[in-house]
C-alpha cells in the first residue's frame, strides 16, 4: 500500500466523519431519542419524524426519492471495479474518499428529508410492544456493527488502506477463512449479507411508522435488495467463482430463517442424485442455529475487539 502522512490523515478524518454521522443516523431512525439524550447533544440530534412537513405529498415523495437516489447511485456506481480502474486512484485514496462521498450523501438525505403525512400508520409508543420493537432495533444495530468486524471493519472503512497497515491482521481479527478469500465465519455462516440484514432490521423496527417513514423503509429495502442481487453477488461470483456460488446455494441472503437462493440452488442441482451439491463442512455445522447463537456471535466479536 502506497500510504503516506496525507492518506493517513484523510482516512482517519473520513472515518471520524462517518462514525459521528452514523451514530446520528441511528438516532434519526429512532423516534423519541431527542427526548432522552443529554441536553448538550440534543440540538445536534434529529429524528426522521421531526423532518419538515410538506403539504404537497407528491413533491415530498419526489424529493425523498431523489435523496435516496443521491445516496444509492454513487454508493453502488463507485463500488464497481471498472469504475475504480477508470478513475485510477490507489486504494489508499479511493476507499477513504468513497467513505467520504457515502457519508456526505447519507447526511444530505437526513437533512433534506420531507415528511408529508403526520398521522401514523401505527404508533406503539407507550404500549407493551414498544420495548420489543426497541429490542429489535438494538439487535439490528449491534448485528450490523459486529458484522463489519466479522468481515474486516478497518478495510471496509478505508483505515487499513489509508494507513498502509492491515489492521485486522495486526489485531488477530482475520476475516478470510478459506483459500478463495471468502469470509464464512460468525454472521456470514448464517446470512450472506449480515450488514444489510442489520440495516433492514433498523429500517423497519420503529414504534412509530408514518407514511414518510414507511416510504424510507420501502425505498432503502428496494435499493438494498437490488444492489445485492443485481450488482454485488454477480460481481463476487465473477471474482471468486464456484466457491461463492456454492456458498450462496447454502446460506440465505438476508433472513436466517429463509431458504437460500432458489436460482443458485437450481443451478447447482442436476438430474443425477450423485451430482447434487454437497454442503462444505464449515457450512453444515452452522446449518441449524437459534437467536441465542446470533447473540453469542455478536458477543464474541465484541469481546475480540475489546481485548485487542
């Protein structure tokens, strides 16, 4: 890695910007958080439900759709290898600047989001269901965060590239578990895209669901499913080949309780029983699991990070 003092400063600054903004983003998705945070922080914390109301629902819908597109299109476009090669920046610059762009567009749709119907579709605040929803939200957040460490948190957010050091390896948190470079441990043994799973959980786990909040959840869910199925998985299949195709045939994409991709299962099966796919041993031992197993995974990763 051709890291330098400049790339080190830039990658740390971009990471700090992302970290602060992501904490605010989590609060933005959770109604009522502004009433419980310390008074000195409250002016900097907002909720999606506090967004200005536009009486013209059609204009608000178009604006919000544009804001999600402003985040989604660069996020997917600049992640493609052919774009990276065309731009020609080294990873020590490209990844931190990619994180900077992603964070800035995320902040934009938080800041300019418009509500268009104040009446909630459901409101569980003050009911016995609210703690359960809050629990799901917390679980989604922790699952998402810990999944980045199960993969390679420092590479994912450009710190390793900018500093010029494989921080994950230095801390003993190596993510690759086989010769193909695939990560199949912990979260990745039960879902193929655990970071996206966490995002989906926090998008939908809200005690107050307004029309604009529902629009946000639907748009983000649509983008995540499209980007994963149409862009990320095909890219990884081209890079890694059959090991990744077999992995997708044995592990569901988002929901631990859903079957794996039927398209890829069908691609691996033949008329002959002898030619049927045999699951790798590392996948077989994780075929059955429970919510306690998932909680144990989050605890294990968190403990490794703290100890390191």
